[in-house]
C-alpha cells in the first residue's frame, strides 16, 4: 500500500503544526492548510487520500468544505474534527489515546480509499465493461 497522503485542515495554526508533526512521525505524508478555500485549492493540485477537517472555521465551514470535496473528489476520505474550544484544549486533547484513535481512523480511511480505487480499476479493466454508459457506442435501429 502506498504511503497515506493526509491533508489537515484547521484554522488553528498551532494545532495543525503539532498534529502534522505527530502524524509524520508515524510515516504519513501530511500537508496542512488553514481554511476550506485553501483545502480545495490544495486538493485540486495534490493527490490526497484522507482529509482531516475541522468543523468550525471562519469563512467556509467544515460542512460546506466537505460538500465541495465530495463533489469534486468523491473517493477522498474525510474525517471531521470538532469540539475543541481553544488551541490549548485541542493539543491537550491529543493525548496518546486520542491521537492513536485519530491515527487509526486515518489508516482505516486510507485502506477504504485504496480498496475503492482497486475495485474501480478492476471494473475498468474488464473487457465487457468498456464503454458502458458511453452513448456514442450505441447503434440506432
């Protein structure tokens, strides 16, 4: 399996930096951005497997960002984060158990995306399925 490419999206700069470092120590490729708009720009140019997305951000919030991500790249897995009232609480909340749970969820989401891509690739390579849904190959009576 390829290394997991993670995009961490949170308006709290210190939170993004801290969590990014911890994820990188676990052999994940991590990029961080600080807004929904930045996340969409990043995704347009960079292959990404899993997005860890904060619910509450100024401007485009997490739900709106999620909708846009899924509309543009439906196979990208998204993990929503919410509930921290401050940067300190968020970092304190990343105790080993909480961090291990996040890491597990990211790894699980990566496996799910990899399986989906493999299924699609398998279907596309089947000889009898080429052109299904392509109206230009149909003949008129």
